[in-house]
C-alpha cells in the first residue's frame, strides 16, 4: 500500500483536513465550521474543544470518502492560527476559551507594558513589537483578570499544539508558533528567562519547543477511537498556518514569497538570514535555516465576504469579480481601507475602521466592489513597502499566491500590477494542509528533505505578469490609500 499523509489546519472559521498521496494529489478533504465568541467589545474567542470536535468530524468524513485504509497514513502534520493562549491544566483540560489573533482585549495592558519594557527591547530580542494580538499580553490578561485560571494553568498552548496534545497526549510548542511570546528568541529557538521574569510569566507554564517536523508522539488509543484513525500513527509538531501555507505553496528558497488570500491577507517572505522591521512580523519558517518576514492584514477574503453578505444582493464571488472587472483600474477614485477589525501590520491599530472614500452620485456598485478588491491589494503592498525599508528588494520577489483569492484571475492580476512582480499560482487549493502534510512526510521519512517534498508535490497552474500601464493607472488610488491610512491612523483612529 502506498503511504498517505494527513494534514490538519485549525483556521479562523473552520478546521480543514486533507489526505494526500506522496505526489500531493488530494485523496480526500473535508472541513467543519466552529463559532467565534465576542462577549465584549474587542474580545474574539474560540473554544479549543470545538476545534477538536471539528477535527474528529472532518477526519472521519475523509476516511469515509473513498477506499482509504487508516493504516496507510504514514504521518500527520498540524497547522493552526497563531497567537493563541490556550490555558490547560495538567490533564489537558481547557480552563478558558482562548483569545484568538483578532482579539484586542489586552490593548491597555500593552500600553502599560510599553512604559515598563520599551518596544526597542522586545524587538531586539524577539524581532516583533508590542501588540495586543500576540500571546504575551493575553497571558498577562489571564494573570490579571482571571487569576484563578492563570494559577491553575499547567501550560499555555498554541492551536496546533493543542491538537497535537489531543492526538498524542504530549504538550509542545513548535519553533514557528513560539514567536507569539515576546521572550522567545526566533534565532536560537529558546525562551529568554530574564525577559519572561520581567513580564511575570513563569517559563514552567510554557511547553517544550520542538522543530516543526519533529515527531512529538503517536496517535493514542483514545484519539484513535474519537477520530477513526489507527493507533500509533506518528504526529509531527507542525506550525503556524501562514508558514505551513508558505511551504505548501512551494516557498522554501530565499526571496520566494507567499501571498495569502484567505480570511486575512498578507505576505510571507522567505529569507536565508534574519531581516526584521518593527512594523512587520518575524518568525522562523517551518523548515530549518529559513526565516519569514511577514505582513499580516485583517482585510483579505474576509473583506469581500463581508461586502457580499451585506451588500452583494446574493451575488456569488465570481459574479462580484466580474462586476468589478467592468470598472477601470483605480475604481475611478473610489478607495477602500479594509480595516474591518482594526488593522495589523504595518499600522498596528486595533481602533482602525473600514473606510470608503471618493463616493459621489455617479459611482456604482461595480466601483465599490472593485474598490474592495483593490483596498485589500493596497494593504498588502503597504506591508511590502515596509519590507523594503528592512532591506528586501521587492522587485526580486518570486511570489506564489494561495487561498481563495488565488482562484480569481482578476484579483491576482491586481496584485501583480500593483506590486510590479510576477505571481505564480500553485495548482492546489489546499496549500496549508499540504504544507502540514509535507512536514509530516519529511518527519517520518517519506521525503528525503523539503526540496524533494516541494518538487514532488507543488505544481504551478498559471502565472501572472505585471502590466506597466495598469500600474500607472493604480498610482493615484495607491497614493490616496497611503495618505488616508496615515492621516486617519494619526488623527482619527485613536
């Protein structure tokens, strides 16, 4: 029997599970939704046990879809959203719903932390600046606002680490996810005891750090019963969803770049040596000896989904993009700032709001629709401009697009025109689960190394090349976007 590889991705709106053959072909895939909880303004929580229920449901669905013998599964890889702070007791019981990456409840804590420990200090150690979205301020929030939970917490876990625990019984944190802690050194893969002590977070409440392709254990009898898997299947640690998606899109070499087009937007630039910027996100890649300089925006496919649900008159995504194509580049001056849940990089303002600018009686739904697409593109380009300040040469980037946006030729062409870079679209819609599966494949020896894993599984479906005339047409709207973002961030979003 040919070996199969299983990838699991804990996303923001759903869990995705896929089973792959060695060549990357999808044998079966399934997804299961779970809710967001917003009990107060700025709070965005999820229940990790609901993640696990969704994983069990989706794995069972995959196993029932075709002639799949669970014994064929050679390894399991895990991907997940970043910046969780899941408090579990010694037995692995969840003590509180976790604030997710969208949660900004710790904003006041961050303001106090900046007075105690300067941005420059945490940036010098961790390569990342203060933000309420990271794991550090969330753990401090538990300590201050839910002291009984903090006291009972045996370990704070990340999303894929939690699923790894449910599958194997072992609590770990992988190298790519640990950057959510501001006392983590992403170059040495160690916690810094002095910084942790200054922050008041006991290191014994953090799990051991392991490489992303390390086997952390095997499927237990209990997990096998709940999922339908075979007991004893090796499970690797996995990593950050954006980093796993970067691997699954074939991005493993210097200056190769993943363009994220899922619920959120952003870019992940693969680097052979560290380059950091205080307005961007820095982490190890899920593969050894590589780093990722990332820009993560709130507005991605979620912005278009919001627009469709509220104003789309039941049009499909394809119908909306066709409508947008009837309007010229720049949307005749209509500009959209996609800050629908604050904004992450590069402005890092949880109080930012979505804005439409340039409307008059002559503009149509087509103009506004195209402006939504363009606004998401401009937000990503804003991050690339910050990366350029860090020493990245934008015009040399080899961009690979993934996520739902990659299915839209119009949208990806916009990205190519605005950035001035050619963009490749891999043939799979399952880049994140594929990346998780490739980690498992390398970890258990199905592939010799990551180069072989990518060469055997990632194929390019189509390519887009920048149009200089189109880019010229976008420039007025891009300038308006940048001016509005700066002005509103400094004077209105306070």
